């Protein structure tokens, strides 16, 4: 990402004082958690457009306080200044995001501020010119009202994070600091010794530009370009395997990544939302996106079981998307070419080509149609020797109502084929059928014409 560059070689002696963060005025109508935004779906979307994600500015590195009432993010404005911006939740809504000054003007730019798991400390990366950036910290001061937003004078960390240029600091509940060592261009972890200095070492991952550690250290989110990626840089996750170290990073797939670059991942304190930046504005400017963090659990299954687990989730999503009407999710799964086809139990014509497939959205998004339950059983999958084609079979229940009347494809035989296209598994054909000895079609009188 574009940033002004880093810290001057000598730091002035630090005198005791407080930096008081003053909340801005409340934003009318922005009430509730997450700036009043609807929770994200299973495909990433822009977070708080016009408030956090502003056209023309770079936004990245979002962090939330443990109570969810304060959101920090880094913004580089069109004028080139880089600052940590803050918005706070009040009784009347969220304050207008405003820039902070965590170093009391000792540094020209400041970025990537993250809360400690207890919310009592901030770790961030200020700098002046060049990329001689270092990690600093500040502690929350006790008080009431506005004083709860007071922070002690910030100081650079001692030890390894000060020896080499470093940024993107996140910390676990155990007090271990994870950060990017710019000299080695790799992720490091550090612990404090008896004198309070941080002693760091390489994390041992093959790649990773920015790493966000889970509070319990069970996994680390990271970004980078690597084999199996989908674009100019993706979000990945590696899982802690104890004495064996970290798993091979798993790509979070098309629900998160795109042909654009993605970077700077982070999690909400409740673990439900994954935030990251995507460079999809004109000129490669980044916005902050968010997505349901259950994509991490899918990646965990892939790490444990391999590609069959990833394929099963994709196949299940091709039906279950209708429960939440997550149209972008389905569009990311189906092959966008005229070779796609599927056959349904109600007729022999089937659906031929992606354009004809899209016509189905007129029915699926109709308010009279409501998916009510999906279940996939007896799932089997086999990959080609080249690993770029997969076949599956399963038994499917797909139930719904149409204009209030119930219908259901129960015990449906379901087979299909996927191809790996540009690093993503996409469905190229499907076949649904009922058993020959089935007494009657259980779709019911409420079934819409397909």
C-alpha cells in the first residue's frame, strides 16, 4: 500500500504527559454494533461505505476494542497524510471518524494501531521519512466520561522490534507480540524478558506480509502472494500445530479474495467478523471489507482434510446460499461460461450456459420464494490426477415455501463436476434426479415453475 515513510533515526527524550483523544460528534442514524452496519454475509462486502471506507482515500488495518465500542483504522488521505482514525459508540450513535495524534506530533505519520486483548494498551507504528518505522505502545489511563479515552504518552518498544524496522503489531492474550520484520520481510513473534525488552524470533512461515494473531494463538491471518493465490495478493490463514509449528497457510478462497490485492487482515473481538483491505478503487486505492469469519473454520477443515473439505463446502453453498439470499456467493461458485449446464427433476430441457442460469435469480430472489432448510448427506468426492477437476455425488434435501405453500426436494440424488478455474473451484455441471421407485414428487403444489 502507499504510505509516507518512517521514523527518524533518533528519538527525543520522552516527558510524562497525556494524549487526550476527543470523540467527534455523533452520526445521526448510525446506531448499534459495527457502526450500525448489517452483519456481513459469506462473501466480502465494503465495510461502512462513506464513513470508514471513503472513496479516494486508502483505508486499512481496522481494530476494535474488546467491548466493541471503539473502532480504529488507518487512513491515508488524498493529501498523503497517514493517521489512525477513531470512531466511538455513544448513546445517540457513533461519532464521526476523526484522526488521532498518538505521538503528540513527534512523528509525521502513524498507522496500524491495534488493541491488546484486554483493551488497556495500543500497539501502533509511527514514522517520519523513509521506511525506518518502529513499533510503539501506549496505555489507557483510568477515568470517567471522556477521560476513558485518555492514553499515556506513547513510547517505542525496547528490544527486537526496535532493532529492525517493524510494523503491524498484534498481541495475544498470553502477551506475545506478533509483527512484521521489514528487514527480513517475514513475520516474527516476541516475548518480554525480565527487563521488559522484547526478544523476537522468526515465526517460521514461508511467507506473510501482515499477520494478525488470534487472541488464543490458535491461528494467524496473513496476507501475501503465493502459489494457489487468486490475485495480486490474498488473505491466508495458518493454524497452530503446537510443537510441530504452523500449518501450511490455506487460502481463504473467493469469498474473501479476488483478482485485486487483499491485505491487512484482522478480526472483531467476538471472532465473528473478518476485516481486510482490498485495492479495488481506481488507481489501486484500498477500502476496508468485511466477511463472516466462518471462512476460517472452512479453511481449518481444508488444512485437516485437504481439497475434499473445500469442495464439499462449495457444493453445499451452491444450495444453502438461498437461506440468506447471498447472491454473490452463488455467483462466485458457478462457472461463468456457456459450457455450464444442469438438469433438474421437473424437466428435460435443463439449464444451458451461465446466461440462462442467471435467469433463475428472478425466481430465487422473488419475495414469494423462501428457502427453509437444506441438508447434504452421503457426500462423496473424487479428484482427477491433475487435481483440477472433481466429481461429487450426494443425497440432498432442499426445502422452501412459495407464496406461503411448502415444497421440498427430499432424498434427491445429486451429482456434479467442478473445475479449478484461476485457482478457484467452480461448478460446471450438475444433475438432480429422484429415485425411480419414488411414489410421488414431494415438491408440492406450491412449487414454482423452473
